[in-house]
C-alpha cells in the first residue's frame, strides 16, 4: 500500500510541474528469474575467499595477480585472482594468454575507494566478473555486489550504479558506472568466434607483485607454486611497460596503453580486424598502427579527419579524437567507460606530438 | 486504503484545469534483458500488453529458433526515450531463425532495431518510430537488418528515421512487403543486397520513397532486385539527414532512386505526386560530384553510410547502373515544380519547365560497358529524361521512347 501511495504522489508532482507531457517510469518489479542454468547464484558459493567476503582474502589455491598495464574502466580499481585446479598447471605462452587448464577461474573485482588518495580504506566493491574454463571454452559470469557488501549475485542483464569518489586531485567525481550485460562481455573477449581472457599474458604478468610473504615476480611465483610450467628464463620473456611508470619511455608507455585498451579488438583475430588498425605493442608496421592510414569503416567516428595518426598532429588524428570522445557512437573503446581517461589520452597526445613525420 | 483517500484532494487542488496527463511507463529492463540472455533454443518470449521504458540497449546474441512476440504493435510499446547507454534500441546478433512480431519500438538514440549476421529473420507487424516525428537528431534506421540471409519484413511500419526507415544492408534473399514507411529521409532502402523483392508496400511523405543503392567499400556488392506493385506517393518531405551521409543528397520529391546497382526490374508501381522525379537512375559518379566540397563526414550517431570520394580506388566496385528494366508502372505528378532548394530540382525546373520528369537517367557513360541495358517502356506520355550529366547537361534529352528496349526479366532463383 505504501508503494502505491508513493507512486501516486510522484505522478501529481510531474503532471502539474510542467505543461509538457512528462515521462513517469514505475520501478521494475523484482522478479525471480532462474539462472541456475547459467551459473552459481552467489559469489560466496565458489568459496574463493575466507572471512568477510568483501575483504577478498583468498583461500589457499586462489592466487592474486596484477597486470603491468590495466584496461581503463572509469577509474575503477581492480583486484584480480586466479584459481587453477589443484594439481594442474597453466602452460607458458610467449606471445598470448597462458594456456590455462580446464576448470581454471579468473576472478576480477571492480571497486572504488571513497578517497583515491587512501586506496585501501572505505572500499565499495561494485562487481566481480568470472571467466571459467569449462569444456574447453571460457564462460563469462558477472556478479553484482549488494549495498551491504556481504554478497554478490549473478546478474546477466547488467546494471547502472551511481558512484562517487574523491579523486586524486581532491575533487569529488560522480559517474554512472555501467556493469555490462553478459552479451557485452563478448564485445571485448571475443577472439575469432571464441571467448578468451585478455589480461594474463606473459608480458603482462612479467612484473613484481606484493604477496603476503613478500614481493616477487609473478611468473616465478606461479612456477614455484607449481601452477605454471615451461617458463623460460625470465630475461627471455617479453615485458609490457606500465603506462603509469614514468621510468619507461613515452613510446613504451603509450604502446602499452594502446595494447590493453584497444588491442583486444584491434588485432588480426579480433572483432575490429576489418578496420585495418592493429594496436598490439608488438605491431611494427606504422601503417597498420594507423600512421597515414585512411579510415575503412569508421563512419561518423572519423570526425571528418583523414588519418588514424598524423605524426606531430594529435588533433588531426582519428585515434586521438575517438579516445577523447564520450559520445556512444564515436568513442573508443566502445564499452567500459563513460568518461575519458585523462592521463591516458594525454600520454597518447604526447606520443603523437613527438612522432617524427614520415 | 487510507493512503488512497488522501490522494484524491491533492489531485483536485493542484491539477484542476490541466489536461496533460503524464505518460506512465513500466520497467522490465532487467527481466527482459535476462530473458534475452537465458532464452533456450526453440523458446518464445512473450511481451505482454504495456508501455515499457528502457535506459540501455537490449541485446540478444547467438540464439536460434526464437520468437519474440508482443500483444500487437499498438499494445506492446518498447520506448528508448530515456536511453543513456548503447547506440541501438534492440540489437539481435548472430544465430538463426529469429522471429520478431507484434510490438513497437520507439525513440532509440541510434537505430531502433538492428539485426546483424542472422540467418533466417522475420520482422512481422513491428512498428518502429521516433514518436516526435522527423528530426535530424533521430536515429538513423528504424528497421535495420545487416549482413543477414533470408530476411522477411512484412506488415511493418517505419517512421521518423534520419536515414532510412526500412533498411536492408549487405544481406541476401530479402523480401520487404506489405509495409509502410513515412516521414523518414528514405522510406525503404536496399543497399548492397542481393536477391531482393520489394512489393505491395506504401512509401509516402519521405524525402525519397524507395532506394536501391550499391555503395563502394563494403563487404559485398548488391544486384538482382525486383520492385513491384508498390504505392510510392507524396515523397516531398524536406531532407533532414545529417550532412555528409549519402541520403543527404536525395532531393525532396524523389519517388524511387536506383544507384549504381544492376539487374533490377521495376513494374506495377504507382508512383504519384513525388514532385521532383518519379524515378532516378544514377551512378555513384553523380553522387560524388554533387558532394564535392562537402565535409566528408560529420560527428553524429551510428555508423550510417557516408559519401566516399575514394570510391575509384575500390577496383571491385562498379559505380554505373546497368541491366535496369522499368515497365508498366503508373506515373502521375500534379506538382508543377520540383524541389527548388536542390541543384537537381533547379535543373529539372529549367530543362523541363513545369513538367518534372517521371524518369531521369544521369546519362553518364560507363567507359567499360557501352550497352548498359537500361530499358524503359512507360508509354508515350511518360516524361523520360537523359541528363547527360557528364557534359554539363549539354545534350539533355526528353523523349519517352529514348530507352525503349527489351529489358531483363529478373529471376530470383
């Protein structure tokens, strides 16, 4: 009865506030939908963590990891874990994602600290995405956390969450964070016609991680914990720069940023192969990288510009235009952000500015 | 019950004399998107009668043998008026044998309904519209199957698209029939598609009624089209497409436009009161020339086709129409003047004073094909014009029998 009353009141206010016809949307009824065919209903069902769920304290066999360069998703922080079935090992792959055994689960938590300058305090976890290798295929499962931060529930339809935080500069930021629906997972994770993980490649994992028992290179840690086999000596393993680490060159940092933000599609076997633009850090053909390349299927996304990259001229470069845009029909990447990655686009801008004309 | 009683005086006090009732929508966003993901092969998703508002694109991917059925196009309304995310209203991708029927889609930020890479698609009694009528800010396409095979669109309605209402692109084996398109820039458009039949439709009050286009630089080139028994009338709407898009070059008052395609037969159509031209047959050379100097592309929503002045570098593309057979149609035009705000309109007004052409061919020669097989038999009353556009219209000629020949009979099988 209370809800009837509230809805009625809202109608009156909008109806009489303005002469123009207003739109009133009644809240969606909570409907129980059986998702048992899709996956487990609750994150806690997997027993990845011990203690309060939102502390994300992994049980034995669930290994935290990080990437040298991380995809930008509206400034969300991420905490990643991998669970490889006991007694099994991933096979080292020099140029691609590790060959994980059947039953492997990749766990990625997205969260915002209330104050970015105190990143370990007052954390609000929004979602946890799982990639599970079953029957030799990767399955994508999104879980959304409750407000109490006690549980996350399987949700295939996606959700928009209002989130605010105090940014590095002390300003309050507010966005509508979008949890993708399950179909959208494929937007980034599709390689050919198969879903694939993106992050855990050799060159992304080849870096130090601060484990409970001290800092160590992740690949050697995996090897010593017997979850990785056929690891060559480390100095033969390629390493992607961290785009945040200024000890790397602008070129190395930019190529790392482009790889993790763009190359999941812009690669020979990715969904954007038709564009003729290839942004893996290993790409060494300037034309495939966009230099002096005319757009193929950009449509309005070209912004009336002629080439992907015009050396020395970021404002004449389609690539710069699209990574700066927040228009749904223009912006790149297409999914996963509603705001511009200011530090990232500044880096790319500098890279194009410093690029020597052909 | 007490709460309920409280409400009534408030309504009386504050709203007496006002007659603008708010439109109340329901939300089924989460549950419907969940269903679209969990639906099993062979299932039907029923959309009950009601008005439903969405804030994001709906998407179904990789499903087969699925029916999505509303309670009727005037009863089940899906509105994307509050959309903040995603470019389409409903996006169906991959999979096979998908039937969508008996509902309405309104006001998406980009295309209302896009179907990509589906084999076996039926759109039946779907109404797709931008409810506030024609506007440049409206989405590009109302009904948009692309890269599909075996497509049937019937008894649908498309209204308000800033590009094309019913638009089939890069698809094979397509039937568009018994549908209506009005207040779009292009009513019905078949683009780079093969084995297409367009019949028994009504296209009216668009900028251009029915377009059959073949454009460069896409995954496939179109051919083999039958356009018959359509009612194409009063397509005199101002052109509200965003500049740079290919349909922005359609002059208001265009009944049918045949661009750069081949193997097309057109008969039994009633082409009435389209003030500039009943049917135009043109090459991509003319489109490119008309667009020279225009900004090639401008920022707006979606991936609509734009004019590509680099088409000459596409060696597989033939910019010249050929094998075009037009016969036994009805042409009438009670307008004395074409659309004068457009160069083509001005030209017609000058060269065929107070008698806009029923059929106009640009006359630009194909250097690789002297016999183009362009055959027109519309009787001695028809105003048939050869523009000679390549030579500044020097030898522009009007003669009903100048293209009299035995044309191709288009067979689809």
